[in-house]
C-alpha cells in the first residue's frame, strides 16, 4: 500500500515547534517564579504575560483573559452569553468545533453563506434584524475551513451592525500572523471595540500542547468570563503561560513566526499550484495565509461517500458536512461537496500526490 496522505486536521507539523527554546523557557519560568507559577490562582492569567500581551495589542491588562486554549474561551464565552432560545450566527461553513461548542451551550447555530469577501452582508443584516443573536462568530483571517479573508468593507459593516443592534462579535484570529503575501486587513476591534471580542491562541504559533490562548474584550465581560473559568477549572495552567511570557520577553515569538512562514510558504504554493494544474475545472479559494485552501465540487461531481472512497485510495479527508451549521431558510448548504485541504503539515510532494489522488475520485 502506498503512503497514506492526510488532508484532515489543521495541526502544525512537529518540525514547526520551537522545541529547544520552549524547553528553556519552561525551565526558566518555573525556577524564577515558583510561588506563582506552581500555585493556584491568577484566574485571569499569568500577570506578566497579560502585561506583555496588553502592550502588544495596545489595551489594558484588565481587558485580557488568558485561558487554556481559545476553544475553551469560546466555550466560556458561550456559557456566559447564550440564554435559552438564543441564536448564534457563524459563517457558513465555519470551524466545526466552534459550531459544536455553541450548540452544547444551548444556542441555535445558524450559518450565513460565506463569499469571497466574507459572509453575505445582505442576508446577515436581514437575519440580525429578524432576531438579535447572542453573538456572531467569525474567523476573518484565512478562515478555517474555507481559507477566506473578510474584506475591510465587510468588517466595517459587521461592526456597525453589532453596535446598532447590540450583539457581540467574536473575531477568532489564530492564523492572522501567518500571512504569506499581501497586507493585513484591519482587525474588527480596530474598527470599533465596544462590541468586539478578539480571540487568539499560541497553538498555531508555538504549540497546541501548551494550551495557551487569550481573549481581549471590555473589562466587564472579561470579569464575567473569568468567573466562569474559575468555576470550571479553578486556575489556568500557569507554567506554559509563563513560558510564553519568557519567549515574548526574549523577542523569540517574532523569530518563530518568521521561521513558520519560511516552512509553510512552499507548502501553500504547492497546494495552489497542484489544484490549478490537477483540478483546473474546480474553483478553489486562494488564501494569502493560514493553513487551509478549500473547494466546493460542482453539483455533477462524484461526491457520494467521498471520504470513504478517498480513504480507500490512501487519502484522508474531513467530511465537509461537519463545517456547516443550520442553513438559512432560503439556502442549501453544500456540505457533502465541500472539501477542506490543510497544507501546513504535509510536504510539497505529499500535496501534489494527495491532490492527484483526489482528482481520480471525482
Ligand atoms: C479558528 C480556530 N479557532 C480555535 C482553534 C482552537 O485553538 P486552541 O488550540 O487555542 O484551542 C482552532 C484550531 O484549529 C481554530 O482553527
């Protein structure tokens, strides 16, 4: 049997981890500050890390909560903000675990179709006018799963609607610093911060195993979410937060990001090139960064049991339906025809071969 090629999880490859620097930073931070780092407490996060992040983002430390990865923060925010009967809006498609998390907290999760510039603004405006959601969840930079970046005009319109109707906007931006070309769009929080919750994570920049993610939001909301976190896990994991602080202090985060861009850029190019050459008739997203390219197969493509047939051909794919929330009444989700192709944890050779196998199945 030939080598199995995995286009499934959006995880960094082992060679992406700054292992030696992290080992040193963990040892140094535990040795320097055991009374805090090895103790209960600091429910809002390790104070030196919060101070460094506050400086980096130009906000106050009481507007930052550092928790055990951003998925857990999404869960805490949903448990604070979602009331029975509430809706949560997402892009359609969206990050599968976020959809599942919001549903678990009781929300009805509705997907607004995603175009090349972000979610469909006309449908979004109509939906928020019909029922004010608890929040809208967006991955505006190099979206997981589609690879789309929301335009500045869409960002401005979404923030304006949030302020007008009084709902929260979560901008989840773990891929934002992994840009392979072009210039960044403004963050939603830069366009109006009273209704914006920014979430991000060191999972894609240092290591997912650290479980360090953080959110930026108005201090009153941070206080409520911190209390929820304390009720659920007592204290966050402090040694890894302290190690991240150590790396930031030494200026090593930016060096690590530069090394990731060098590692990932050829993989990103290989994926776009393989799709153009091997599947020329199937339109795909053309992200400027991040982990994912996606495509929606044409209605007449052979998409039945694509995941099963791909596995038999030595290719692992995620079932596209997982990325789709409840559709708006007048839309038909194309989940079974949606294919997410993460390219960072596979070599250019594996990418070319994986796309070739995919093409044989359609
Ligand atoms: C958009 C998005 N948000 C959140 C996460 C989870 O991040 P963390 O490891 O910080 O929980 C992921 C991981 O794939 C992701 O793609």
